[in-house]
C-alpha cells in the first residue's frame, strides 16, 4: 500500500506531510512511501532507479537500524547518515534493485519488528452472539442475522509482527451506515493481537457483501483479505417502491418491474413473468401498490400490484393487471411466488402465462438427468408436471436452483426452462395463476427434499395432471 511520491531530476513532492529530496541524481528515479504510518513505525519506501543516486528521505527513530531488501529477498543493513531534525541520507545503485528495477527501503526499524516475515495476519476466532463459528479459509459467511441485536466478534493475530490499526479496512455493500457499529482494539507493539466487534442495530433487510482487510507492520507489509457476507431476514422496499429485496435463510432475491429482468435469483439469474392476453403480450411496467405483511413470526410476504406494458415496452391500458405475492421465511431458503395475470378488459379474453427462461448446462427431474433439446429441434419441448426440477449451476462458483411446482415445465427453443399456466378464457376480473417455490440447491436430492417440505407446509399441492399451454414469447 503506497502513496505516490515522484521525483525527477529537479522536482520534489510531499508525502505524508514530509519532503523527499533527491541529491546528486545521475538518472531517472521514483520513490513511493507507505501511507497511514503509525508514529512508532518505520518509514518504508519503494525506489525505482536507472543509475546510482543519493537520497534524503524522512525516517523513523535510528535505534533499530536502516535496511534495504536485496534482489534475493533478504533484508540487509543500509549505510545511512543521520542528523537531528534532518532527512536521512543514503545512496543506492541499480545493482541493489530487484529484477523489476525497484528496491524496498526501511528507515528506522523499531526494536519489535521482525524483518523476515512473509505471512499476513489472520482471523483466529469468530463468534456470533457469543456462539463460536469455525473460520475456514478467507470466507466469513455468517448466514442470516437479525437486523437488531446481532453481535459479531472477530479475534485477530499475527505470528511475527504487530497488527496495523491504521490499515484496517471494512467495506460492505449496501453501505450499512450508522446501523452497523464497529469497535476495534489493536494491541500496541510488541503485542500481535487484535479484536473487531460489529454490532447491528436497525439494519434493513438485505444481503450484505464486502471484505475485511488486515495488515501487519512487517518490513514488507503483509495484507490479508477476507470476504464477509451475511443476510438480514425480511423484506425491504426501495424509496421509490420500485424494487423489493427479499431475504430468507441464506438466500436473497430482488424483484422489480421490467420486461426481461424481473426476479433476481441466487446465482445472478433473472426470471420473468410473461402473460398472453389474446394476441398481446404483457409484462410488469410499474408497481402501483406494495404492501409487506407479517402474518406469522419468521415469515413475511410482499403483496404487489403492477400495471402492464407490451412487447414494445409501451404502456398497455385497460387490458390487464399483474398481481404478485412473494413470501420468505427465516427458516427456509425458498422464495414462494404466486402470480396472477388478471383480465381488466370489458370482455372475456383467452389468457395464459409463463415464468422462467432459466438457463443451466443441464437439468434433473425425478426421472433423472436431462439434456436440452429445444434449441436443436428449434421448438418448445414438453417436460411435464414432474413436481420439481433441479437446474445445474450456470457458473462454477454459483449454486444450482431447485424449482418446485405442480404446474407444467417445458424447455424453450433457446434451451432455457419455463413454467406454464393453463390457457383459458378469462372473464373480466378473473385471470390465470402460477404458483411455485424456488431456492438455491446444491444437488437434485436437495430439490426433492425442498419439494417435500413445501408440500408438508401447505405451500404447494402435490403434482397433478392438466392440459398444456401455448408457447410464450
């Protein structure tokens, strides 16, 4: 971590409030100085030069000596000239540089500093609300937390050098603001431990993702980067009421009115509702009403009404209205969706609807693994009322998806999965309904278990047979 400090044959610049002066330069040279240096720490520089040079640079106390890192990586004593209240003067040559043409310089090594240290600090302990959690690798996945009252406690340590309080960084998206209180305690040298306590207070529902950066005070600063993630259960509505975040147990979703990108699923996959009203295709245009219900503890439902637009993106008045109920639970990763496409025209209309267009390299039904054939045949392919489908992950680091419904699944001619309603004549004020649950799932066995759970809860009926629907747009 360096802040630029460039000097040519004449020009000098300030860094960290001090001057860096080049004396007797015989070639081009540039130096950088580590930012956020503690008062009792050394001064660190990285110097690039193409000819011998004499430099005068600010430095720490002289007790521990001055050093440079030789091309082989070892730290060696550097001959310097020190005068009270003056920069430290020393000479360098290109032969002291690495293959990259740079040399690291350490001025004023503290007595507590271990020079030969290539290991970063680490998180040695983690607890949530007093319950220890295992720390495995560099991912701190905390799961679902309450938005108020949760306390996250992190213990830190380094094997050879003290931790840097100045370089400690925590970043989360979305920014939690004052709803996340951060307390830090970093031991002064020669101590090599630290602690971070995070307290949640009135943190809105959502999925929070970010990173924690830890650095030590070694001669060559070592940095560790941990990913940090957690979810706050519940449903949040944006200020303009046009985006809804829904967070269950370890899974988060986002819903908004759009023609293509309506429902964001785990794995960054978008699903959409398409409605056929006679010869017109309808999509959600704008949320006209949003209500969040909390019918039972640990369960929340967003009840949403949307106006419609056509395939050309223009508003469609007087034909149809789209209604949605989206439910999340604190003890389940599944999102339960009920959509209703309602006829608002003065006369009856033939209607059907579909959800989906979900991609996957392959999919699994209760009958086993299935390969796509819609694109090869350039047609829509009936999959049937199989109860559940597991869609294999579309990317290596993403989850698979369990899609559960008693309704009819089918392949599109683009090798994506769809879920259909029946096609029927709908009087004014009536319409077609689709009901399903969807969740991240690591394998097909998990999809089958989630379907059994949904049926046991009464969320979904057992699969039944019904006629096919027309292919959607």
